C-alpha cells in the first residue's frame, strides 16, 4: 500500500437518543478500476497499536458502498434506498444485522473529496441504531515539491 492519501473517517451512532462519535485519521490509498472506486487503509486499535486491520471501501455507481474487512467474514453493504442483511464479527461471535441506507453522497475523485452515508441497523427487524459515516479523502502532496525541491 502506497498511502498517498490522508483519510479522516467520522462515525456517529445514535441509540435511544444518545449519540457517540468516533474519529479515525489514517493514511491509505484511493484507486478507480472499471468505474468502481476503492479506498483502502489500515485501522489500528488503541489496545493493540501495533496490530492493524486492513479495511476496504468499494464504491459503485454513487449508490452502493461495500465495506470489506479482508481476512474476516464481515461485509457491510450500504445501498441507497435498500435493506441488506449482513453478518458482523463481534470478536466473540457472529451477529446478523439488517442495514437500511437512507442517504449516500459521493464527491470522491483522485484529488480527494467526501463520501457521506446515513443508515440504520436493526436486529431481528427491531431498530438498533441510527448511523452516519463521513469519509474525507485528501491526496498527500510530495514534500520535496512543496519545499521547492531538494537542497543542494
């Protein structure tokens, strides 16, 4: 992974009128192949800062995002206006969730941009939480070019 992009991911979850927020700043990659956009990055755990988990966002036609965790059976499909079932690895077992995506807005390009998604999670068709994800992508600039070139 070249890590040519700065990535900020802000996740908000509302359960019973209480909202929590998580923010992740990391480096990663962006690519486009066959009209499909990919963002890949490594997320590190506070309890095990040397152990990273690779994650991939696959964005199709501005109306579908699949969150992949290579090596894990977790796959979250977010498709505007549709409900999908997914299996989520809790670390102590698998949980079946329903996911309904209300909005999905994508302004990502090779230069950067944003991806914002709002969706609900349900367990056995009972609302569990309201969720929002904002992904900000910014291309890293070549530090040599910014400083006017290498010093002689």
